[in-house]
C-alpha cells in the first residue's frame, strides 16, 4: 500500500484520468473530491462490497427459476403471435 500525506486542496493522481483531492480535514474526518471519467465507477467501499454481494447472489439461479422464466417467455411468444394474427 502506498501511503501519502496531503494537505487540504492538494491532490494525488491515479493514472492519467483519476484525481483525488483533499477537500477538507475536520477532526477524524477527511473529505475527498474524486474526479474520474464516467466509465470508471466510484463508490464508497461498503457500497462496492454490497454491489459485489448482490452480483454474486444474482448468479445463483436455480433450475426451477430458469424453467419458470422459460414458461414466461413461451407465454409471451404465444401472445405476441396471437396479436399479430389479428
């Protein structure tokens, strides 16, 4: 881990596109400003970890879930064909 000391209004650069600026230091809290391209998601770590847990949970699909999904698509396909006949 790289540890850097910075004062308010000083920054660090991560690569060419991400700037982390010390906005304010108040007691035990540090406010950071992060400038990054829109394509790079920026989250607090606890939010990032929650997103990861949700993504893992979403991949745990049971066979019955897939069968139910297949039934839904088949019903919609039949309904779509019936509507096109009219």
